[in-house]
């Protein structure tokens, strides 16, 4: 079980595609910084076909005016706990 | 020498880098020099216009607030493109401040009118 | 649990250094151990003693220093990356015949070996970077 | 404590930033610590493997030459993905040094085997 | 008549598309730095539908091992001359 | 013809600062005038007096300095961007009570007005930047 973080905006499809292709069942994907824009209605559907659990970092959602409705989100302490409970971490940027 | 019209193009999301704030600073400086300034937000820069950005949790200033005061400095031409809105599906979303939306032909005409372009 | 954080981004270059700092604070507040923060590539600018942001903006170098004091952190700046980018301690300033040093106190210049060693010692390693 | 296997992932083109050279430096440093190292070049990083890069005109070192000497330091696992080759249409192009090409399932297995990943 | 420069790799489609949409008949597009990878055989066909004249910066082609066959290229002095002979310059990155 | 170049990128962050330098050399060799080089954002690091790259790598700050000496160039570093990123001249070091200055000789800290003024005075303005 692996924790992936992604920090790039939907305008960077290449990073998203490499991240998406690396996800296994049971992994989690935490959207941070500009990657919270993947949760805009226009982009969100692309997340549904990923095998991983999708989460977002709450302060980054709030700062960017992206709605948290229907989103699993964590605060900074929750980010740390995700890193603890997954066996390894990969940061995509 | 005539004051040339200056076009400032920003293509970056807020906070990602200092680009959003820097574009505003350049615009304000040009206004001080009585240069006619137009600000064009393309691609991720349209995300600067999403309402209700609460940046306290990341300890950063919200550039959205600064965009709203630009008209006080006679910078009242804030543009974006249909292509940029479509990139993030923001065609029917309230943006603040509301930009003037140009299609591709109008963007090309805007560029052709401006002999000085600063990209940020 | 023992963490090591690798920071690739300068302040203002992107949000990554801010995110790393927030993560460091949260893990320490959660009772975990921060074995080392390794500043690499443009991340070396987090260790500038000369950064002078406006008073109403937070200063990342200062925030790292304060956190290091409170928790006795090991803040290591890659020496090869730092020399190229103009971050020097007193020794390196002398050795390269430069007029001044600018490494903030609380940070230490050292080699990439400090990263390799941290990979062995830590339970989790996170990389905070950005475009470019 | 056992030496953990280290996976270094680089996703950047040569020269664009120092990422390509830095990835090699990290790999060499891990080898000095007797850490088993695997280097995975994804996306634009496959462009590091194009032959005949003559960087004299831009005054920079060619990281391609350094990649060739990694086996001398017992770093002989150089991987890329089918997806990355397809991104730039390099499936049938001679690459130097030649990487081992993994499909998506193999990439996922590679990641699962490595508890330490450094992204560059 | 405008000179556009582009410096980002084909992995950044967003920048390419904004640049492409801004080109008018009579403009020139100079590919520099990582944008010379647009001249790889896999990507080159996307340039043919652009209304502008396409050129590349020779030292950047050479450094990246991209073939100059069939490419209009200029050296640094030629880049300067392009900036002189076009009424304005826009740099996409 | 009168050129102004705006440089947004630090050395090593991307190729943009190298490209800007090559463009500057070529335009001067071609008999054109370089009205000003304006270093903004991460570009301020081109003006570091402390950058100490290995001997077999070229140094962008040094290359700018040499070009400025040869052609009497106006190398202006945005003061607000520089202060935030830890590039200070003697005056700013004193004013912010910092222990040292690190602005390379041949460069000058000044405001964004120098960019606006250059936009008026120049025939062509080019921006050299990168991701991030």
C-alpha cells in the first residue's frame, strides 16, 4: 500500500498520466497544491476511473476556492497519518 | 516618444509561484508610468478568478483580492480567452473580478495591437 | 516514526517548500521524529540568511530556523547545490575567496551522503518539489 | 539495519533544469553507501537517452555521457516505461544507454518493491 | 508580423495550444530549448497545421540530439535578426 | 535597434537564463543596443556574488558581469524580488540589519519602474522564463 501525492494542475496532463498509471489497488492518492483543481467539476470525472482512494489536502482546497463537497479531505496532521499508515510515499510533481 | 500599450500575460495559478502577484505588481508599476496596461489571464491564470479563496491556512496572500483593486489604478482591461475557460470548464462559473472573454480571433487581434508583451 | 524530507523548491518558486514546512510541523506535533530535512536543488535558498521579505509576509528561512530550535532539527543543505547557487557558510566563503557567507544559522552544508544515510535511517522519505 | 533498495525517478529533459544531472549524483552517492539503486526515467527524462547530443553550443555538460558510466558504479538497472517511449514516439529509436522497458503493470510492481523513492 | 518563441517540451500541451492559438498568418514561431523536441518525428506533424513559419534554434537542436533535417534553423545571431525583422516578440513558456 | 531583456529564471533552474545571455551576446555582437537587462522573480539569482560553481562549469553571474564591463550594460535587479529571495546590496543589508551583502558588482538593485521605463525606451522587449 502506497501513498502517492500529486501537486500539479490539470493543465499538466503528462504528470497526471504517469501518476495515474502507477496507482495500484489499495493505494491512496492525495491531491495537494495545484492538484486540488482536479476536483473542479470539469476534471473530477477523470479521477473516478483510478484504482486508488482519492483525498485532498484541506488548506490547499480552501486557499484555491475549490469546493470540498463530496471530497475526502485531510488537514496537515491527516497528511502525516496517511504517510504513516502507508508503507511508502511517492511524490509526483 | 508615445507611451506604448503594454500587454501583461499571466498563465499561472495563484500561489503556485509568485507569478500571479508579480503580474499585478508589473501592471501597477506600468500604470504609475502612465502606460496603458491590459492584463490577459490565460490557462491556469483563470484560476486566480475563482471566488472564495481562503488562503489563511497556507499562510499566503490571496492575489485575487489585488485583482479586484486594479480598476482603482485605471487598469480596467482584464481579459481571458474562451480556450482558457474551457480548459477548466469555467464557462458558466461566476468569476471575480469578471474578465472580458475573447475568442481566438480576438486574442490574435489583441496581441497584434500590443508591441510590448510581458509574459509571466 | 522517523521521517526525512527532501526539499527541491525555493521559497516563492512554488508552493512545495511551504507544504514541506507545514508537513514538518504536523509530524513533529504528532509526536513523530524528523530525522533530517535535506535541501537540494533550488531548495538551498530556504537556507538564506539574507532573505528579507516584507513584514506582512512569512519568511520560510526564519520558520525553518524556529522549528529547528524548538525541536533540535538536522537541517542539511547539499553543499554542491548550494555552492552553485550562491549559498555559502564561512568555510566555503573563505575557500572560494568570496567576500561573505549567507548560510542561515541552524542550517549546515554537507554532502549528498547525508541524503543517502537518511534513506537508510528513516522509515519514510518524502520529496517536495515542483516544475522546473 | 538492512540497506533499503532505493528507486530514483527522474521525469525531466536534459539541460531544462539540473534534474538530470542531480538524479545521477544521487544515484552515485547511494552507490557509495552500498545502497542498491535503480534509476527510472519517465516522460521527458527518456529524452536524456537520445544519442548524439552536442551541448558545446549551449555551454553545458551533457548528462547523457554520465548515464553511460553508471554501470561502472554498479548501477546497472536503468528503466523506462512503454508509456514514456510512446509519449515521444521513441519505441523504435536507438537509445544510449539502452534502458529496460517496463509496461504499466511492471512499473507498478517496481514501485511496490521500493520503500524509498526519490523524485527528481 | 510577430515573432513567437516557445521553450516547453511536447509534454506540456497546454503551453503549446495557447501559443498555437495565438499565431497569425505571417507570424514566425521559433522553437527554443525543450521546444525543439516538437521536431521529433512523432510530434512534427502537429506543426504543419500552424499558420506561422516554423524555425528552430540550432544550438538547442544540437544539444538535444534532434535532427535538423528538413528544419529551418537559425543560430543566436539569427534569433536576434528575427526579433529585429518582426514588429514584436512574444515568449511562451 | 534597442533591446530590453527580462530574465525570470535562476541559473540551473532552467535553460532560460543561459538563452538570455546568448541572445544578449548575439545582439551586441550584431551592433544592436542592449538598453537594459531586468532580472525579476527567480532571475535575481543571476546577480549573486557568492555563486561558486565548479571550475569546469560556466558561471552565469560572472558571464553577465564580463558582458556588462565590455559593453557598459545596465543590469537591473528588481529590489522587491531580490529582498524576498536574499539578494542584497550594502544599503539593503544595512537597512534590514543583515550581516552581509551578496549583490555582484555590475548589477544594481532598483524598482519595477526600471522595467516600465525600459518598455517605453526599447524597440523590442523579450521575456526569458520557464516553468514555475
